[in-house]
C-alpha cells in the first residue's frame, strides 16, 4: 500500500473542480472539505446536520475558498430516490462532478460477532456501505462528464485484515474495498478512477470512542493526514485506479 504523506499539493491543485465530501461536518471529512476548498475546489458538503455543515461552509467562506454548497442527507435513512435527488441537484447546479470522497461512517459496537446486535449491524452496513454504493451509482453519470474524475472510498486497516470485535464496521470496509475494485475494473477505459484510502489512527471523535484509553494527543490530526487525500483528488493520481492507499506510514494504521 502506498502512502503520500510527503506530497506537497500546489495551491491551485483543484481549481475549478467540483468535489462532494460525505460526512463533511466533522473529523476527517471536515478537514478534507476545508483542504479541497483551500486548493481551489467547489466543495459540496453532505451530512445530516445542516447547522454543523453551516459551520464548515462559513469557515470555507472565511478563508476565501470558492463558495461551497450544502446537501443535507441522513445516510442511515437514505433511499435510492434520495441518491437520485442528490444527482439531480448537482446536475442542475454544476452539470458534472469531478471528485467524490466517501468519508461518512459509523463505528457500531466493539463486540464479538456472536454478541453483535443484528439491527445495529444492518445500520452500520447502511451508512458505511449501502449508502456509499447508492450514492456512487447515482453519481456515475455526472462523474462520467468530468474530463478526469476521482472517487475515493474511505477504508480502514480492519477493512483489509479482519480483526476480532470489529464486526459490522470491518465487514462494511471489506465490502467497500470490493466495490472499489469492481468499479475500477468496470471503468478501466474511462476517465474515472476509483481508489481506497485508510486514514490510519487519527484524532477524531470516532477514534476516541473506538479507543477510549488512548491519548488522542499522540495521534495525527485530520489536517496532518491531508496530503494523500489531496494526491488522490488531484491530477497527480490520474491513471491510478483500483488501488488501496494509506494516509499514514504503516506503524500508525487503524
Ligand atoms: P467522525 O465520527 O469524526 O466523523 C464521521 C462523519 O460521518 C461525521 O461527519 C458524521 O456526521 C458522518 N456521519 C455518520 N453517520 C452519518 C449519517 N447517518 N448520515 C450522514 N453522515 C453521517 O469519524 P472520522 O472522521 O474519524 O472518520 C472518517 C472516516 O475515516 C470514516 O469512514 C472512518 O471509518 C475512517 N477511519 C477513521 C480512522 C480514525 O482513526 N479516525 C481510522 C480508520 C478509518 P455527524 O457528525 O452528524 O455524526
């Protein structure tokens, strides 16, 4: 797995690009939205809390980034009609999509498969995988109108190697890795690339709830892991598809 933590993105890397980020209101998604906007992208902020998305919207405007857009959607209750509505709105406003970062996820429980509540398992699969699939499917026509589109799926090291007590979360990330590979193979001759990215241990609310005894100050911040997020969204990764990346060197994997 390749890591581009030392990549230094040129300021105008994403000038003129339209990029959608899911779970853009907090943690890594917020940092990615800010970073993409800082490098010139018009960012569509998708999440379930409008007021929290507005905070990111205001922060992008305050730093002088291109005016973003907000798209409220709860991925836990989202239906195929909702994904089509996102696509239809984007088509009206922008006519195409150049980048899609699937970032939103929930952790579920940290218990054995035997003890796992199956309703919760289904909710985790819905947010982390089914919504990712549905959104991607609905947005493929718009991505196809870009001269060079990048779809980035957020994975985890437990989406690449199974580990005890990671149940639904781990399964959802394995499924995401599979979807990424299938899409890359289906679009071998197209101008859309599909890759996965494992952020590695990063100082966010999700990490804190997965590892409550860990000292968060020893972890990289979301802002510090942005180089690979930028590399995958920008022109340096053109032609690269179907690959699994890490945002941090192997030691910090999570
Ligand atoms: P956070 O919990 O900080 O952020 C998760 C984001 O997903 C939030 O914006 C959250 O919105 C959003 N989200 C959750 N449920 C829904 C929903 N039903 N509808 C819409 N949005 C939703 O997590 P991280 O920033 O840590 O995680 C980002 C990604 O990185 C995830 O895919 C995670 O699996 C992955 N990851 C993180 C690691 C880490 O160490 N932090 C390690 C490995 C992978 P809201 O605030 O409304 O809940």
